[in-house]
């Protein structure tokens, strides 16, 4: 199967995502420049981490106007699996493909560390090979990952089971202390109502080989391969 | 005609930067500053001399791009 990795000016995790798909999992992968509109027959689209368009105005605010986003939107509308990682998640929020917005981390620091996230939902293409309650140890690297939505919007996310990952302790307890950036509800990642668009702040693509400190991110790639194979 | 757009976080949204600035001011002895909210300021030069048109155009671009309605609100001043 084929992964499309969108490259915006300022993306800096596009090579990590490409490496995970191509070298670690042995799948086809293509970089798609943000000015292109052809997704080249990809089965999965990844919006990678980085600082698209310099994060000018707000993180992801400019990237949503890149020509490729019309194709991503169309791909998503047809049910194609789309994963936004870190800055890619911020782009999906600004593009309205996922609900909510990001604020500066409560610590006001750019945080770069391994964290634990608990899998809440397994009926998305990126978590179908996980167990509910499974804890993944994967790194974060962001300054603005403090997820915010109004209480009514969060209630809607809960009701629709759209919260896919929460920051937790290593044994899977969702506590205030494990909430690394101040996100409402410890939210680390979510999906749209159709469940095919998923965004998360942690970087699974940087945790696909034990030499990198964790291979816990691999299950998300294995999930989407399983999901596409059974589609 | 110039429009000034002030974008601020909604009252319901915590502003960690504003809080830190307020704490810094307290450290400097400015206890009279009770709180700080940080925002963004834009000056738009518009190709119109009609205040109503300027207001409408500024509001449209604020809605579409300058502010994120999930976390921010805005206020517009038209300079005549």
C-alpha cells in the first residue's frame, strides 16, 4: 500500500514519516509537495510534524490554504484515512477537518520528551490494531499542544467517542500530573465523526524502532495497513 | 482607509502567556496590574473610503483568517 507524506515549507518530520512507512514497514511512500494537488493514488495521507509556513499567525493557519489541502479534504470526504501528527494535527484543526484549537503549553515551554498516552478508541484506521487502554510510550515535541475546545464541544467529543488518545501515567491512569501540556480532558489525539481523520500531538513515526527508545508507534502504522487491507 | 483589528483570546480561554507577564509585572512591583491578557494587533490598509465597506471587509478577513473563532474574538476600529 502507498503512503502520501505531505511536505509543507517548514515541515521537518516528513522524512521521519517517510522512513517509518518505507524503510521500517516496507511500504510505498511518496512525498507530496504542498503546491501539488495529485495524491498519486495514495491509500493513506500523513500530514507530518514541523512548522508549516513558519507557524505564522497561528500554527497551521497558513497551511490550510496550501493547494494540496483541497485534495486532502476531498480524500478525507471519501473516507480515506488521514493522519495529522503534531503540526499536521494543528493543520487539521485550522482546516476544520477536526474540531478544537491549540493553545500555548501551560508550561510555556517547548516540550521535547517521551510521554505515555492511553488508547481510548480502537475503531479508527490508526488504532484498529491496538487494545482499548493500551499505553503507548511515544515522544512529543511541541510548544503549542494544549488542546482546547469549549465544554459543550468536549461533551460532544466524549459522546461521539472521538477522543482517541489521552495523556496518562505508564499504567494508564489519566491524571492531572500526566497531563503534559494542559490539554482539556488530557486529550492527546482525536478523530472526526466519520472516524477516518485522526490527529495527535505525540509522534508515533519517531517511535517505530527500538534504537529510537520505543517502537510503540509502530502499532499505528500496522493499524492503518490492516484497515486499508480490509477496506 | 485603515482598519485596526484587535484579536484576543475569549474570556473562557486561559492565557498562560498573559498570566506569566502579569507575574513578571508583580515581580517588578506593579501590584496595581491585576491581570494581563495578551493578543494580536493588525493594521489593514483597505482600498475603500467607505467606513461601512471597510468595517465589513475587515470583519470578513478577521472571520476567515485573522482570528480562530474556537479560541479568539476580535474588535475592529476604522481610522477615518
